[in-house]
C-alpha cells in the first residue's frame, strides 16, 4: 500500500523536473503493477476531477483527423477553420459550438437543444499565412493578428472579467476597465491586464511563448494553475514597460529571476533554465511589434528562424537545404519587398542560391 | 446538465454513429490532454494519450454502458494510459545507468525479458525520430549490445563518433521524456 503523501511528493517532483534516480527506487514500486493501487488511483482520480473540460486542446482538429484515419471512419471531417483575407472588413464569425457535421441528418432530433446552450456563443477569427487582420472586441479593445493566428472571444464578455484565447501572434491594445480584468489565454500561460498595450506570440509549432509589454503593466500566470493543486497560483512574472517574457513550453516549474538593466545598455538576460521563464528588460519593443505596422524586422536572428517568419509573412514554403546558412545571423527589415526582393537582399550578405516554384522555395 | 446528454451520445455510439463520437471527442479531448500534462508529459506525448484514449473509446464502444457516466469510463481509459506511460518512463530512468554507461554493455542484461521488450517498445517511438545513422548506432549499441569498437568497425567510423552519436541520442531521449540528470 502506498503512502499518499509520498505519491503527492512524487508528482510535485515529477512536475518540477527534479526527479532523480534515487527517487525512482522509492516510487517505482507503486507503478509496478498494471492496475494502480488504491493510493495512486486516488491521486489519478483527484487530478482528473481537478481538470477542467471547458476548452479543447491545441491542434485538436489534427488529432481527430488522425483518429479518423486510424479507425478508418469514413466521413467528411469538416474543420472549424475560417479564413479572413487581409484588411477585410471586420468580420466576426459566429461559431456555435460543434459546428462540425453533426447538426445534419437523423442525428439532430435525437439531441436536445440544451446541448448547444451549454456552450457560450464564441466568435472565432483565423488569419491565413501571408495576411494580417485587425478587430475591435465588444469592450473596445483593439487586436491586430499576425499571419497564421487564431483568436477566440465571446460575443459578450462576462461581467467580472474579459477572456480571449489566442493561438499565434497578436498585438493587443486593451481598453481600460479595472473592474473587469482582461485575460489572454494561450496554450500554457494566461496574461492578466487592466489596460495596456502588448504583444503575445504563441504559435503551436514553436517551443516558446513570448510576451512583450509596450506600456502599462501585466501579470503572467500558468494556465494550468486553477486546475491543479501542484501548480502555484501566484503570477509567474510581472512585466514593466519594455520587458519581454519568454516562456519555455516544455518546462513546467516557474520562478522569476529579474535583473535591472541600466538604460542604454544592451539588454541582459536573466536565465534560469529550471524556471521555464526568462525576462529581458529594456528591450527594443519595436523589434517585436513592427509586424503590426506591416514591417518584418529581425535583428541578429538565425536564418532558420527568419525562414519561418518569411513562410508566414509571404505564405510560402521554404525548403532550407543549406545547413551552414541555417546558423548564420541576419539583421534587416522588409515592408513592401516581394519575396524575391527579400531573398536578393539577404543574398547580399550571405552565399546561397534559391529557386522559386509557385509558393515553394528551395534554398541551397 | 451536460452529462445527461452523454448517455444519448453513447447510445448513438452503439449504432456506429461517428458524429456522436466526434461530439464526445470535442467535449473531452481538452480534459484528457490537460490531465496528461499534469503528470509532466510532453505535449507530443499528451497528444498521443488523447489519440489512444479516444481510439479505445471507439473500439470498445459496445462495452460502454450508457446508464453510467461516460466520463468515468473515459477517466478509466485515460488513467490506464498515463499509468502505463509513467510505468515505462520509470523503467527507463531505473535503467538509465545501463543506457548511459558503455562499460556495462558487456554485462548481462540488468532487466528481465519482459521489461526489456516493454522498454524497447516504449523507446521505439522516440528512437524513430532520430536521424537514421544515429538511430542505427544507438540500436546496435544499446539493443544489440555491440561494443563501440565493433560498431566503429562495422560502420567504418571512429569510436569517438560512436560515442558522440550515442550521447546525442541519449540526450534526445531524456529531453523527450523530460528527465533531468
């Protein structure tokens, strides 16, 4: 039989990445059987109970696709993706929960309406690669979305808080309302603001979530904090203007280590790898927000990272075959340039060749 | 209020209604996913758990009782998935010395046959992601138990290269399994 306290201790260690081989000898017996014993089962059960089911996982469409594929369920799988062309009118798409195909056919009358009512009306905006979009939310907050991003927000905000969900990159100019804090939820962190402007970058396929504050003040929380007794509910970081926080997705334990930087110096970075979040002070914020003014800027970035930005910016697919080029660093900016002009400009300082075939670019 | 409807969806599952399956997936994938994250699984592994759990739901739909809470059934499946994942991860950590220390490779297996098969299966998912050459070297060393010298000779590379490749492979495995050393 297991000592419950021990197992709780084990899970805390598991989540802080501090599990050592010596711990394994202590805890491993609890995991030896295929069916967990009572003590461990209780931990699983409590953790399950404490997990909210409100929101889908990131990339759920793709996972469902794979399941269908594996089970060979023959059926049109209608994705919940809507595309909004650049600078179109402010289009809000009313999305009733589960817009998939299920509303059709014989199934409908077997499902009571309460089914739909239990989900609030949510609006969803997706921006395709090569485009950007801006919207004004019901409270007057202005949001600009970068290429390949998605914003989900309610048709009407709750009375005590405003909450939106972001995948990708957005610049937020939040209208001030101290009685209703504004939350931007991303895959793993939640950003709390009263009234301020800031940039959030949280693409599902990238391993970092970056938050850059232009003015005001914001707090960053762990998204899972409300659901688990093992994760601290205190903010993991508080940002001042010109601070940038980088959250490393795969490390769950967080503490903050902040250093002051004398103005005029290059920003220093205080890194604590175990912390999972890194704060940089006195950064040049325009470097991270230039995109909202239609400028693609990069400073001393690796070509491999720039290639990802070019893919989103120009809606192209880049096949980067030149390995030494990947590690080279570039500084520059593009606004009205075409992709050809951009590549030509990059060629001025580095040796590479490229071919363009429709939207596929091969660099070697 | 929401669970009342789950039972109707389960009835539909019994009639092979894939749309009912999708609704259940939409409803619960987030919960299963975040449940897995709480046990410090990587996002890729948590995704895998969701996929396996829902495939299990469809494959066992005939056995799901619509008179009982669907969520309890789902919990059972998700729990077993996580438990089995953690069990294998711990097996790997337990034998990490064996994997990390090349001087042990000539010794007899520290683990029994059953564990060996289980561990190999478990690791194969990550090993598949290694570059082909690195994967080959790792498998020759850790599973076929050739010495570095034998591998170097067989592949016509230096022993140093073998050592480096194996270190890279081990770091990759540890990173993916979130093991600090």
